[in-house]
């Protein structure tokens, strides 16, 4: 069983920055492909960013390209989401997800929520205008 614990959310003014962290428990968690999703009130959960098992391949939603950066520290079982130039429309609960599928390629990223096995509890990000 894998547990994911997110941290780093909060209230920030438009144009500001936040860094989210997600630490995974479990001996093999460092080898998982990871992703970040978000869900705003009244909206469906949407893909934000993903990183491969190796940590060398990343993928982003068009809405965050150039502003958000996903990274992974396998030695700490932690994935990060650096969010810069935040906008009010980035306000949402942000969820970390892990793909524990053993057959996932080391350079593969996943952008669909059903491809992930484990989810964190979410952390609120609020961007004021």
C-alpha cells in the first residue's frame, strides 16, 4: 500500500509562487511515475503535470506550460510542483497521484486520472486577484 502526503498549498496573490510537495511512503515508491491534478469547485478533476519513473520526462497541461515545473527526487520519494506566475484560475484543490504499474516505461508520462493507482488527500491552492 502506498500513501501520498501533499503539502505546500496556501493563499497567494496573483503573480506569486508556491511549491507543492508530495511524499510517497513505501519501499518502491521512488520508482513510480507521478502526476499532479487539480479540481476547482464545480469542475471536473483535470490534469496539470506528470513526470516519468526516471524523472527525465515531463508533460504539462497547456494551461500551465511555462509557469509550472514538475520535478522528482527519488532519494526522498518526493515529487514537487513549482508554480510561478499564478493566476486566479489556478485556484483549486491539487492532488498528487502515483502510478504503481510495474510495466510502465521509464520514460512514460501519464495524463489521465484512471491511469493512476494512488492518490493523496489534496492541498488547497487559492490565488487572489
